[in-house]
């Protein structure tokens, strides 16, 4: 039940049942179909989690290999779409590029308008591979480099790095990308997942629902926060500037710390705990350790500040993932497309779940405008 106080932003409103994830905001706990994300991030390859979300159970060895191979086989982006990418302005926002390219993929997908369950699973596999290929291709294309086709023997995380660099992926980097993707792939009724479910609930197709989701993820209150967090660390620039920056920008000017705060978590976001450890380990072994130190010092200042304490504001998933992705030498404006390529398994799982027991998602709004105004002819208006 909603109250006047909390219905703004649909806070606390449930849209129904889901078997995909439990987000326990009070305890700071996240389960994917029953499994703790800490265990999955430490042990599973992304495709295992894809299988878990799509089929509601972990795969055996044969099922995992079959899914891995299927996604790798379907990851190739049609030449027509690669040709379009080459025409896009090189300074375009990468999320706008991804949104447009995924929309274009529908035009070349043999199952595009087929809403049967079997077609939707094929599209889910194809989109999972292709969105990874697009996210690797764009930073190359905009630098004038040729995109690289996926390798058939790699898993998604390895293939992403291979398609990005053209080199055999370093195992530590592939492991970090894999853990990032596992942690980001599903998160209850977040804004982008909600918009994908709204779109599919009208009977529209999977590509349309994913385009809705990508457009929603783009905003800085959602997936755009990882890029904004890194820009903020770079604006601070040096460890000895953190204190002054916090006082001037946050306390005096009232800016928000990007990557802090969450609609659901009133405790530490469990994904941030795992990513913090990863970020620290990667940063200590890199030539840019200062970014982790800056992030850590800023988080500590917030943790001790009454304003942040009273509002239960802690680092969320985007805060330390910015450091992880920067240390892996990804372009800062590509961080949000990486979020999208990780979330694709969750989005597609929710789309199929919505379709399995669909009712048009169509909430109401309370009209508060004027009533029964007299019609005024065009020449008589001021
Ligand atoms: C995520 C976010 C949009 C959640 O929004 P929400 O649930 O609607 O919460 P609100 O925006 O109403 O914020 C609640 C209070 O905390 C404050 N607050 C929230 N996030 C804050 C932040 N990052 N820095 C400073 N203050 C913050 C708000 O100003 C508000 O204060 P008030 O009660 O005095 O008005 C919000 O925390 C935010 O903007 N965070 C930064 C962006 C980000 O990291 N997004 C990724 C989320 S995974």
C-alpha cells in the first residue's frame, strides 16, 4: 500500500512477484534467484549467472558450455549496423550510440517481431552477445580503428576485452570485468528494468523494451552515475584536495556526491563492498593508485558527516565500479555502456518473466489542473 508521503517516484510500490532477485535494503543483502551475490561474484562466470536468471537454476558443465558457445556465436553485429556506427558523430554520447545501435539491430534480427517464448530466448542470447560487441566496437570506431569480431572460444568477459583491444585478454582484467558484470546484472525493480517491463507489457517486442531500458539507464541518477563519479574524482584531482572539495562543493554548494545514496539500501550496498575490495586490489597494482585513495577519503568524510549519517547515505555500486573500470583503462564515458552490457541478462529475464504473466502496466495519476475552462478562439488569446 502506498501513502501520500512515499508514492512520489513510486517509492516502495511493488509491481508484483519476481523470482529473479531479492534486494534487501535494510540488511544490505542481494540474492539472485536465491544465491548470494558475494558467492556469484567470487566463483561464477557471467554466463552461469545468465543461465541462473533465465532458467532459474545454475547450469551443469554441458549447459554452461552450450550457453557460452551460443552467445559467442550470436555476438557478431550485422555489417549494416557496423556501417551505421561508422557514420555516427565521433563525439556522440556513447549511451545514445548504444541506444540507437540496439534499435538498429532489430531491423536485421530474423526474430524481431516474433514474441513467442522460443524467439525471445534466441533474441535474449543474440542481444547479450551483440550488446557486448557494440560496447567494445564503439570506442574503437570513434578512434578510427576497425571493430573486431568475437572469438568463439572466449566467454563474454574475455571476448569484451578481446574485441576492445584486439589482444589476448589478461586473466586478471577478464576476471575483474567478469565480477563487475556479475554484480551489475540484476537488481529488482530498478528504473531501467521497470521501463523494459512497461514496454513489453504493451505487447511490443524485446528490442523496443531494451531500447527503453538503455534510455532509462543513461541518466545520472541511475547508470550514468559511474561516469559522473569518475569525473568527480578527477575534478578533485589530488588526495590533499578532498577535504576542501567536500567542504566547498558538497557542504557549501549542496552538490551531490555521485555514487552515494540509493532508493532501496539503508545499509551499505553489498555490491559496493565487493567492488571496493576489487578496486583497492586493482589500484594498488596499477600506475594510478591515487583514484582509489581519493574515493576512499571522500567516502570516509561522508561516513562521518551528520547529513549523510542521518539520511543513511552510503556508496552504491557505481562509486567503486568507477575506480575498477578506470584502472582497467576503459574510457570514462564508456562506463555506462558497460553497465548496460552487464544488465542485459537481468533486463531480458524480466521481459520474459513479465510476458509469462502479463497485464498492461498502466498506473494512474491524480489530476490537479483546472477544470471545465471556457474555449477561447485563437485570435482572442493573449
Ligand atoms: C540514487 C538517488 C537518485 C536516490 O534518490 P532518492 O531515493 O529519490 O532519494 P532523494 O533524492 O530523495 O534523497 C534523499 C535525501 O538524501 C540526499 N541525498 C541523496 N543522495 C545524495 C548524494 N549522493 N549526495 C548528497 N545528498 C544526497 C537528498 O538531497 C535528500 O535530502 P533531503 O531529505 O534533505 O531532501 C540519490 O541518492 C542520488 O542522486 N545519488 C547520486 C547519484 C547516484 O549515485 N546514482 C546511482 C544510484 S545506484
